[in-house]
C-alpha cells in the first residue's frame, strides 16, 4: 500500500492510500480526487487521466510506453519529463509519498 498525494491546479491537496497493483487513475477515481476524468476507463485510448509527476518522482517510475507517448500528444498542458497518463502507472510500495499534480482541464 502506498500513500499518494494529489495536488489540484489550484493547490488543493488530496492524500489517499492505494493498494499495490492498482493504477494511479484508479486510486484517484476510487477516492473522488477531482481532475481525473478517465473517460476510457484505463485503456490508454484517451488522455483524460493526464497528470504531472513531480520531478523528484518522475525518474523513479517505469518509463512510458510508445502507446502512452502517442496519447500524451493529445493531453492539455503537456510537460516534458512530467506528463504521464495515470492509468499506465501501477502502484507499488516504492511509490509511498509520490506527488501527482492534476491539470486545470483534461479537455
């Protein structure tokens, strides 16, 4: 289980605990975190679960796949070396305390 800290574009913080094996999108949706629309339900076929990973954490998680990189091209507010699709990041114990920022809009 890992603690995940979501920070909205307006600075509001949401701290949630999530089981290993879930993805970050599921943790956000299950806990009512605003800013994650998740239209495709985690199929990596939209960019409505786009988040930005704090720089301290970005290099500690698995690199995005080619498919994810293609979808990120459609994400509003894309930032190099920060933007990820939260449906593609599996939670594990090493992510305890990870900071995730949600964009102002997913559209």
